[in-house]
């Protein structure tokens, strides 16, 4: 212990306290009462405070370290200082200098300010270097982090701005080459998806028409049927089917799935058109039979009188007929016309039966032609198609035999179904037949039977009245 005291006696000198100057010289400096090591560990300093000088404490002597007394820090206000107050007027006084024990005064009297701890300073050799004393058993004051944060803020404000050289150091990035045929595959996939959207729109329109034909049209007159909706939807389906045949494809797995989905939707639309045409044919036959049995007469006679009644009146009394002919003119026997009657419907007033028959034949002819074109474009074999099994001109025995379930099954099974549409259509017809029961002829058999019956009776009446179709 005596040797250590002798070793530090030469390095630690006593310093006197500088007095207060009022003539413009440096102000009085206030130092802590405890050394930095004792202050950081929050223990009582045992330094020698006798006389005007302050000697090293016992803890520093035992540890073989220099005893340093730092200058007191000014009081910090509780309220948060603004950014402008963080920058001092003189950058030279950003931190308090560290003073050795030989330059510190022995007796220091100053204001009792709130101490702000700093890391312990360990002089290494002839230089003082910042080295925090971190021990497991010791408690470290972290208040010095606030001072370091303030110093970093001040230094960042004083540093000159750095130039952003990222824009000058941009290097061209080489894109990886795409595999061959990827652009063509993406284009084909997009085309298949657009085609499916078009088929979906046509399918929704056909479903609405089928619902109207079965629920709303029976409540209306035949000349008020919006048949143009069905014809336009059939033409849009035909255009989509033709577009599907021109879409180029490859062996991509996703494209094969899209092709299958489009094929299923196209077959579904074709089945809807066949069912709509069968429902319309049944309605037209009903109106023709009603108009044929209606007592309404052509123009020139009263619409409320029948030809049989006129003949009985003439046979009973010739005097009454002559008086009626003299009292009533041709204009008096005309029916009452509606104010918004178009010319196209005028024939229905002249001869309602012939007007109904002519409208039905025209509707069935156009509907059958559109259905046949859709079958050919879709790839349905003639032995499996609906329109291909109907002929307008006689010879109904073969078609009626084909409508029977056992005959249709044998005919379709006899020919190899080589097209994808024929296989999907066969599957759909078979599933609907299973749903309706084993004894049922299935959807295809029922549709074909309705069309054969309606076409046969309607065009037979047309031939009887010398109407050429």
C-alpha cells in the first residue's frame, strides 16, 4: 500500500480552487465532490478533502487507477427542449473537459445541481480514453446516454450533407431470357379466357330466354313474342363457335383445361337453343290450333259472326238478308283497329289463322337453320344432332323412329363419336336421362319428339293452304 501511494504521489498533484473573477476573466469552475468511478457506481467517495487540495480516494488507489474528478454539468430542464435549443452557440463547448485530480481544487462550493453521470474514464498509458466500467456486481448509470444522443444530434447537424450517388451508380440489369413459346402460350391462354367470357354471356342470355318462353310467353299473343332475342342469341353463339375453331392451341396443361371448360360451355349453350326451339314450337302449334277453331272470319264479315251462322241466316229468310245488305256496308263489317296498330300486324286482322300459320312457319324455318349451323360448327355428328334429324317436307317416319330411345342409342353407338363435342353431348344427354328415370327417353328424345310433332302438324297445314316453304 505504501508503494502504491508513493507511485501515485508523483502523478496526482493537488490543485487549488480558482476564485471568482469579475474583471471579464474565466468564471469559477465547479467540480463534483466524488470522483467519476464512485459517482458512476453511486457510492460514497472516500477521497481526501482536507485542506485546499483534493487527493485520490481509497477505492481508486486500491484498484491501481487514477482518480479523476469531472466538472459538474449544468442543470437540465424537465420540459423537453426544442430542436433549436439543442445546438449551442459555440460548438467548442459541446462537452465538458475531463480534469485530472492534480488540477482539481480541494474545496469546491457550487450549486447543488442534479448530477449527470458519465462513463468511467480509464487512462491507458499517457492518454485518457473513454472506457465504460461494466461489472456484473455494479450498477451502471445510464443517464449518460442522453448526453450521447444530444451529441449525435449536434454532430449530425454540423456535418455537411453527402451527395446521393445512387443515380450515378445505376447498372443495367439483364433480364433473364424467357423460354421459347412463352409469349404464344400467354396469348393463347388470354384468348381462351376471353372466349369463355363470351360464351358465358351467351349462356346467361339463353337461360333468361328459356325462362321467359316457359313462364311469360304463354300469357301473351303470338304476334307479341320477342323472337328476335332468341335469333340474335343464336347468331352470337354461332359467331363464338366459329371463333373457337380458329384459336390456336398447344400442349400446355393450363390451355388444355381452358379448352375443356370452353367446350363444356359451348355444348351447354347448344342444348339451351334446342330446348328453347322446342318450347317455342309447342307454343306456336297451340296458337295455330286455337286460331283454326276460332269463329273469327276474314275481312268483309263481322268478326263476331261465323260463316256457318251467315249461311243459316241466308237460307232462312231472303228478305232479312236483303235488308241487312242494304242497311250495312262493307266498312261497317270491319273490325275495330287499335290506334298503334303497325302495318306488319294488319294481316292478323284480315285472317288471324293464316297470319298465325305463316308466322309459325317462318319462325320454325329460321330457328331450325340456326340450330343446324350451330351443330355443324360445334362438331356434332348428324346422327346425334337435333336439327339434322328434322326435315321440312315429309318423310317423318325415319325421324320419328330415331326419336325413340332404343333407336337413337343404336344409331349413335353404331357411328364412332370422334369429336370432343359429340362425346360431351352424349354424356350430358345420358346424365339427364338418368335424372328423369330409366323409362324416360331423356332430354334428347323428348326434344326431338316435340319438334317432330310440331313441325309435322304445322307444315302439313301450310301445304294444305298452298303455302310454300
